[in-house]
């Protein structure tokens, strides 16, 4: 059995045109009565503190050069205990920041 004309979409097109024509013109999303949309951004307290921390401690170029020279000359020695203590302290502060920031969630 052969079925002819299965690709005829004219009735569907006519219905779509009638539906679209009956709709009232819409205002584009984000626009109200000709007022252009505006963007608004708010930063969390954590982000604001990070942004402010960039300028909190300026880099001491003289100290950097002193350490660089000490490394090159072999005079710079790392105290593993001090490094470990400071890493634990930094991790502890980070955990406090995360737990305080996450309490309101």
C-alpha cells in the first residue's frame, strides 16, 4: 500500500500563523515601557573582604630582593616547624571563615 502526500504541513502552518497573529505584541524581556534593562551586582561579604585584602599588605620589594639573594647564595634556610605552624594557622582561619560564611545557608 502506498501513502502519498505525507509531507504536507500546510494545515499546521495555517494554525501557527493564526495563533501568532492573535497574540498581542509583547515587550521584549527585560524592558518595561521603553525603559532599558539594567544589571545589578552585589558582592558577598567574603568577596568584599578579599577585594579589600589586595591592597592591605603592599609588597616590600627590598625584602623580596633580600630573600632572593639569600636563596641564590645558599644562606636561606627553611624552618619546617615554622612553615607547618603557619600552614595550620592559615587552614584554621580558612575553616573559620567557611563555617561562619556557611552558617546562614
